């Protein structure tokens, strides 16, 4: 029975990854067509320029040597060095890494950063590994990809199941290889090793800024607004806490086991205190509802902050929110995007809403390069200006071109690397 369940999960994972990769290609092609670029430009941008697969031998605590597979995808470096996280996860695969590197290119274009997109990953389960094993794996990965990364080539960062400690090991290994201190090689580092103030909360802060700007466009005051947040992990719980503190009524939250609903507003501080070590809280309550019911609650703002493919053509007509802000990766399908837009719902796409992290990573890189570091207030102020400008650029493009916000974001995102590729004479 267990094997059948595992096989079904694996098949679902392959399906979702292919959907992520192909749907990204579809929207990129549509965006390029709207902007008047040739088919050759799409041929250039539909796949990463460079994809490296590496094998990493690691001596485990038991004494045996285990071989891990890792990837690094560099989508397009016409604008400048590539930038993107490294994830440690048992279900990492090549197509996922390629698709996510394309997303990073779009995010960098949307927030007007001098970067192209990259992504990395290692097939492993860090939850079952010791600190020593994780350190040896991290250092081995850097040695394996060292020829194609660097402060002016490709700058890694944290992602799923990686953190500041892993970035510190990677930076140290790269500094040994290059025989010089290289803090600008990687971002998301500890503050004492050249990390930036405000980096840990940057992604969630960016989503919050987009929520506030979207509410302004629809004449909705955050104070008193009815908000539903799907997902109560790092991102979802931070968003719920911020919105609750800003006076919003968070009427629904969920985790992997179910959802909670109170039309008068949930006590977010109480729920945060009740969470267990895995971030689960709904199992402690009897009157739960399903995630499906949560998404269809009557509210002003819906924030999918869990997993992909949650709003589809099957439930898009039942969404009652005025605004949907995607804090998760790919929570809304292309078909559902069209339905929501046709119904007049303002959808803020993931590539815009989740661009706060790479923006502050850029700030960290700049600080490393100049050797001068900013206060958290300065970082937050610069992040706010960048995200508001990016939001308005995408929103204005959607209005002027009469397209949905996702396509508008892709149009803004591909324009910069397309122009850079054209000026370089690649197309």
C-alpha cells in the first residue's frame, strides 16, 4: 500500500513540475508576442542557457560514502550575473530547477535588478542528515559548481530547507577555493559574515507591500478588511500576523490538515502560540473546515500561501474574494487566472508578490561589493520603494495593454532580458 501511495505522489510531482515548466513557457511566449518580439527570442528564452548536473560524494557519519545529485540552472545572463536559491529536497529534479530559474529571470526583470535568473538544488532529505553531513554536502556542492558561479557570474541564496548556516559553509568553501574572502559570492548569509538586515522577512514583506498596494487600487482599507490566508507556515503565519496587527480581520487560516474559520476574525496571536514544532495548529480544534471550503469563503482578500494548483478552473468561479495575492508558487492555473480576471477579481501573480526576497538579496550583494552596510530601516525603505514601483509598473501595463496581471508581469519581466539579448547581438 505504501509503495502505491509513494508512486502516486511521485506521479503527481512529475505532473506539477511539467505543468510549472510548460505553463511558464506558454506565458513567456504570450508575453513576447504581445511585445512584438520574434520567434527567435522565444527560442532563446524558453530554456536555460546553461544547465549543470553534478555528482557529489559525501562521507556520512556512519563512514560510508553516499553520492548525491545536484543541479545548477542559469537561465539568461544577458542583463548581468544570474541569481537564485539552492534547495535541498528529496524531490528536486532537473525540470523543476530549470523552471524556477526562468521564474527568477522574470522576478529580476519585474523589480528592475541587474540580474538574470538561476536556481540550484540537491536531491537529499536534510531532515534526516546531521549537521556534519549537511556541511560536507554544502561544501561538496560548491566545489562541484565552482567554475560557473561567483560574485560576477552567478550568486546563490537560500531556498527550501537551506538557511544562513548553509550559506555560510558555502561562502567559506568558495573563499578557500579562490584564496580570498568572497562575501559577494552568496546571499542570505549570517549578519556577521556580510548578511543584510531584513533579509529573513524580505519575501513576506514583499507580499505585504503588494497586498497593501492592491487594496489601494480597489479602495479597500486594510483595517477591517476580511482576509483569508491559506497556509500557516513561515510565509503564511507572518502575513496573518502582520495583517492582524494592521487591523484586518483574518477570518480563515489553514495548514496541511485542515482550516479554521471565524467570520468575526481569528485570534492570530493565540494560534501562533498554539502551533506545534511542525507549524501545525488545526489538529487541536474540532470545528475545522476543508481547504476547499476555506478558498471559497466570502472575503475581501485571499492569500494562497501554501502549495501550487489550488485555484483551478474547477473552483475559480466559486472564489468570492475581490483580491487574490499569490504568496505561494503557482497556486493559480492559467485557466483559473483567466476566469478570475474575467470576473473582475484583481490577481497579484507570484512572480511579482514574491519578489521581495531577491530584491533584498540584491541589496546584500551591493553592500558586500561596497563594504558598507545599511540599517534595517534603510533596507525596508528601499524594499518598499522597489516593490511599489514594480507593482505600479505591472498594474499600469495590465491596464494599458488590456491583459491580466500575470501576463503583464511576464511582459515587464521578459522585456529587460530581451532588450539586453538584442543589444548584445544574440538575436
